């Protein structure tokens, strides 16, 4: 039977890790013990982004008999995991769509010859021929990484996730582990119900979710595009921006590239989303992985579990759908343990909806404690960094103040079109940026249109 000491020796020898974190060591030991003793184990492991979840199933794969089957939601994660395994000289095969018959034959041959790890997405495991072949082998550890996707996607556009319990039943693994960085009580309840057929099934191993090295900011913007320009200049890189849609990611990246080129900067800017070809995604993933100063605009197709450790800043130009999603995506920052920032941009339109993320934006107390409380964790006595506890004024960006000052100096003298022309000509704004700022100032009542008798000129209010 392996001991904690044996685990540490393998971690150093195969992964060059001098010291495992306590929670990593605990989870690894539980998996190894279950597989060696042939005692069935079902567990949910909740460890924060950057806590080394992948090692909790990569390392045991080297210590147990049989195969470790790892389920990922995204091709980018599968590619990233294979890269990490290749770096550790650990053989694996990747089950995904688009493989030729010859490629499948080669993969089955590698498994026959002792390959210990299979990486797959849930859709490919819905194929009966693949499942029938897998039943011939000993699947010891069945891993669902980013397991919150079972809840978020399983009952909507990824029904293949709901087939995982049936697959587990067919393959009969000794140990089943569902890993995630974030899970509120509701998500945990649903995850256990969907995967293990009971809301109370499966042991829960929960690490501390607080990422002390990340400072959290919520910044009110009058033009998100204008704010992005400021932040891409002022914030540390590598820098990751989460955009709302594919078109927004492309538009924001193109705008930022032109802006930086005009400033004489030659830093690369790319966009990433699921609409790119497999080859394009792989190229951009590799570029950003290697970059020390790049800026990537991406949809949620990028991010979960991708092991780029030195991202210094994560910006959201659109509100994430939930606190869980925000914790996941902001957690891309600072996986190396060094200082990092998570910045959420919002405007008055974002406040029209109701939900936890809107409450987070408007909270007057510590943002870190708000996030931890929303995830069902204990609040911290001392915050290690957020705009509220740091006393940072994020109420109005610099460019909005410039526009307001210009309007005040020309009170009831200029029409909206003249103000836009001035901002574009003198301040080098784009027309869209100027329109966005005026729209928000009008919405807040800081300025107003005077009406027909005044020729629809703009008046300063306060």
C-alpha cells in the first residue's frame, strides 16, 4: 500500500514538484487507497482555481492498476491536459470527434499496450462502439473535470452529460471523482443528484476557495470599449478579457489591436472562441500559453482549467451568468500565486437585471467576503484586496469626467453631434465610445437635452 511519502516521491520525480499542498496529498491518497483496496468511492472535490486539481488525478494514474478516464467539457482543456502530460512524459490518448479510422486503431493499440490515461469529452463517449471497447479494459478512476458543467449544461445544450451515470454503470470504475473549482450549495446539490442519483451521495472534499493573491474590482464604465483601452494600457499582462459573444470578442480584439498599433506598441492581440477551426484554436492557445505580454479576448470557450499560470489580469467586459462562472473565469488570474487582478466592467444597463452578480456589483461591503458567502464559505475577517476595502474610487472613469467637464464648460451651447465630434477629433475617441458615454450620462441625469426651443442642446445638470 502506498504512503504519503510515496506520493511525495512520485510528485517530485515525475512532475518536479518539491512539496504537494495538503489538500492535494489528501485527495491523491484517497484515490490511490480506494483503487488499491478495490473499495468503491464516489466523491466531489472542490478546490479553487490554481490549487492543482489536475495533479489529483494525473499523479494517481501512475500509481494504480487500470486506466484513468478523464472527461473534459472543452477541446481547449483536452489539448492543455495532453500538453501537461507530454511534458511529464506520461503517455495518453485523446478521444474526440474528427479522428480517422487509422487514428482510432492507433489509440486502441496504445491502450492495449498499457497506456494509463484516456482524455475524452462526454459526446464521444455516447458512441456505443467506443463504450463496448472500453468495457474490455479496467477503468479504475473515472474523472469528471469542471463538473459544474453537468449542472450548467447537462439539462440544456449538452445532454451527453446526463448520460454519464449510465456510462459509469457500464464501465464500473472503482473510484469516481467529480472535480470543480466552484460550487455553491445549489450547484453541489444538483451535481450529486445528477451524477450519483442522490443529492447526498458521494463524499464532499472542499478546500478553501479564497484566492488571496487576487484583488477584486467592479468598475462602472460609461463606454466599456473606452475602459478596455485604458485598462489594456495600465494593467499588467498577460491579460485575458472575457467577452460576451464571438462577434464581441472579435470586434474588441480588432479595436484593441488597432489602438495599440497607433500608440506604437507591438504587443500581440488575438481573439478566441468556439467558432474558430481546431487548428486556429490550437495555434492561439499555444501563443497565449507562451506569451508574457499578450492580450487575449475570449468567450467562455477559453479558460476552464487551462493551465496558464502567469495571467496577471482578468477583465470581464460583460457580466458573467452567475457567481460560480465569475469565480471560475476570474480564477484564471494568478495561478502562479503572484499578485493579480480581476476587474468586472459594468454600466447602468447591467443593473436593470436582478441576480447575485448584480448584488455583487452594488455591494457596499467587502467584495471578497461577498463572493465567499455566495459560494457557501465562511467570510474572512481581513480582506487581502478589493476596491472597497482598499478605498479605491471606481465610480467614474477618467474619460467620462473629461466629457462632463467639456459639457459643463459649454452648458446649453452644443448639440450632441457637436460634442461627439469634439470627443472624436480632440480626444481621439471613436463615435461609438462617445455615444456610449453620452447615453450613460443622460441615463444618470448628469446631463439632459434642453428641448426644441433650445435646439436640442445639451445642458449640464451636476
